[in-house]
């Protein structure tokens, strides 16, 4: 799948963020990325912080194991997640 790949001990995710939602939730796939509605405004990094927290919870890892590697001020973002045993496909399937 194009929206994630494994890189040694890291999982690299492509995420399309939709800030300002009522609640943070996976919305499905969007143009080769995992679409996530984010319950935070795109102001002063609030949406990035909420998205990072949500990914840590979704992938059952500590917050320190989720690193945003691109897209600080864009809807198109990439994250590296270390140490997760969660298959990303199950998250997308569970929400659809």
C-alpha cells in the first residue's frame, strides 16, 4: 500500500490531515495517504500535536515513538512510528 511502508524498525505513514473536526478519527484513504480528521485547529502546531497523540494511541506506542518527519504546515504529512506491532491496514479497515 502506498500510504505506509516499513523502514527497518520504523513504520513511515503518509497522512492527509483535516484539522478543525469535532473529533479525531480515521476517515479512510485519500490520494495515497491515510485521511485523519483532527479535533484541533491548525494554529501554533495544535493540530500536529493532536495528530501525533492520536497516532501514538492508535499504534499503541509512547508519544516519544511518533516523529513528524514532514508537513509541519501542510495537510500532507509524514510520520515515523517506532516499535508498533499494529498492522496499519487494520486501522483503516476498522474505520470503513
